[in-house]
C-alpha cells in the first residue's frame, strides 16, 4: 500500500511538472510572438491612428522634408526646396483641411492652425478675408492681368500684400506654382519676399511683404506735379538696386531665374526709395547647362527684347534689354510706348537712339527732375549703359552683374572685347572716345544684326 501511494504521488508530481512546463512554454511563446506586432504598431502608427495623428505626422514629415532640401547656406537650395514645395502643393492643403475637420471644423478652428512647408505659412481663406476686410475694393493696391493685390492686416498686426490670382483656364494654378518655384525661398533686399500662400478649392492666393510707397510707374507717370520728387540721385539709387535684384536672380541662384517681365510697374519702392523687384508670375527657371529656353512670347509691349519676340528664345539677355528700357524710362520720364507723342517719339528706344545720334543728350533728361541736373560725365556713362543693354545683338549685351559695376563705378562702360588692335591703340594714346562715336558703333552693330 505505501508503495502504491508513493507511485501515485510521483505520477501526480510528474504530471504537475509537465503541465507547469507546458504552461511556461505557452506563456513565453505568446510573449515572444506579441513583441513584433507591438513594435510594428509603433513604427507604423500613422496607418492605424486617428485622423488628427495622421495630419500631425504628415505635417512633421513635410517640414522635415523641406528642411532637408533647403540648407540655409546655399543659394541653390532656395529654388530647389521651393520647386519641391510647388510639386506637392495640393497635399499640404488636403492634410490641413483634414486636420481642421478633426479639430472640430469651423472658422475659429481653422484660423488657429498653422502649417510650415519649408518656405512660408499656409493661410486660411477666412484669415485673408478678415485681413482684407472681405477683399474690400478700398484695399486694392494693384491690379493686373493675373490678379488683384490687396493690402491686408493679419491678426498679429503684420501688414501684407495679398495677391488673389485670376483663374482663367487654370492660369491661377500655373502662376501659383511658378512664383513658388521661382522665389519661394529666395531672400534678397531688392526682391519682394513671398511669405505664405492660400489654396482652398479653386482659390489660389500669394502673400508678400508689403512695400508701402507704391511702384515706380506711379512716381514716373502719375500726377506728381511739375517737379518730380524723384531726383537724379534717387533715380540712380532705384536703377542700381533694381540691377542688383535682377543680377541675383541671374547669377546668385542655381538654377538661374529669368524674370521675363521687368517694367516700372513691377518695381516697388519703400519710404526710402529702395526698390524691390516684384511679380514673378511669368518667370522661367533655366536648368543647369541651359543657355536659353524656348517658350511662348510673353511680356509687356515696349520692354520685350526683339530676339525673344521674333524667336521665342529666352535667356538672361532678355531681362537685360528690359532693364535698358527701364533705365531710359528713369532718365527721360517717358513711357516705353506713348501714342500721344509725335510720330518719331512714340517708341522710347527709337527716340532715344535718334537723340543720342543727334548729340542732343541733355534733351533726354526728364525736365521735371529738380536741380541740379546730372553732371555730363555721369549722364554720358548712364546713357552708354542704356545703349549696351538694348544692343540688337543679344550676345553683346553685358550681364546684370557688370551693369551694377558700370552704374556704381566711375569708369565709362566702353566695349573693348570687339575692338581691333589699331582701334585699341588709338583709344589708349588719344583722347577718350565721345558718346557719339561709341553710339555710332553700337548703331552700326545693331543695323548689321537686324539685317542678318
């Protein structure tokens, strides 16, 4: 009997140990099997989380992606990151709308949400309606073929310019992306800064820094009285600043940007007459290794380079020509095309060349410029810069960086690269060539180029 009891107890102990081992094995197996799914949920949390988590995560990824593209030390990063933002503009908008809905919807919730896309802030349409007084006509500060510009005051007190783009057959979307790609991340003291955007439904709006003193066209051709507030010194300050802004687009960025619509109404002025180039809706980006781009001819009549108008081939020299016309406008106070003038004076470029050829350079100066008039040497230098900018041979036009040096320096901007050794010897041993002799050479070159 004791033996049987002992055997039964031993058997029960064995069964108990086996059951314990099985239970332990199952427990450890479950524990090991549960860890990977748990880690997987952590790694892929956005795919199983709520809508607000998806929006927050997407916003973080968007900002990180933009920061990785845009290194602050490189000039090329501005255009690159802006181009990346432009190619995915719809996605932040959808994420923003989703986040607003999750947050409770309504105008109040929308107004409090802010999203960064690497180069600026996303604004709600409601915010901009409040800022502009419901897009009140009294707040209109500019209007063109692509949109209306309103003065607006944001909730924090910041004054901005809100450009409401016209949507003619998708034109709003095109200009929206062009401006973001061209200057979204670009910062320069002589370029208007793009600080944000709004994209809701068909609406496309761009927000810029507000420049409070109007544009150059208003001061040159508006009703400012018999004496212009733009002295010769102020006009040259505007010319040099504008040249620096364009030079940065051409030579300070990679890829370079051609503005394609340089004109007086696109030069904004602050209270100290510092110029800022604006309106990049027609800008074109020239990729690495590209010397020109073939595109549909666009621009403003009177400013468009002749070779671009006839061939559609666009590069930096097209902007140089437009700047030359703008410089003539600053000197003379005349519009590029004015049908109210006599037949020989309708076209500013043609009249300008004729006056220089007739040695009547003093008559080119705007009579409304207050005394003292520009010194003859200074005037001759600026007139020669004009002639070089409008050279009919685009290859002979100077670069914008060279133009800045010509306007700021005390040297005459004579062209030396095409002279014969005999002509160079005469120049170095004789007196300095006159304005007329330089212009005749430029006119001959122009005529030959046009004949070709």
